[in-house]
C-alpha cells in the first residue's frame, strides 16, 4: 500500500477516471476504479467532486512508474 498527500493538478474525465496529483517535487498519474472510495470530511462522495486545486490523501497500489491505482481518496479541502 502506498500513501501520498498532494494537490490535484488535473482531472481527466475519461473512464477510468484519472487524476494528476502533485506531491512535493513528484507528479503521479492516479487511476480510479469502480471500487475506489472517495470521502470528504469522512462522508462518502462521488468521484465527480474531485477538482483541480483540492488537497487529497490517496491510498493505493503502484500501477507503473509514477502511476498509482487509488483504493481510497480523502479530500482535505
């Protein structure tokens, strides 16, 4: 399991939904699946609420170098 804290740089509204997340000096390509749990203030929400600029905590597993499949995303803003 990998955990990253960062800011959403871009949302690609394709299926599967993908995010570009900046954490420190690294940028990650994050893929969501139909099993990804998204929460805001501890309440489940639709992945469509993800927007550029939001701070997020993501837990997931490595898909490729610089790539991550999200198991859960917590929106901190």
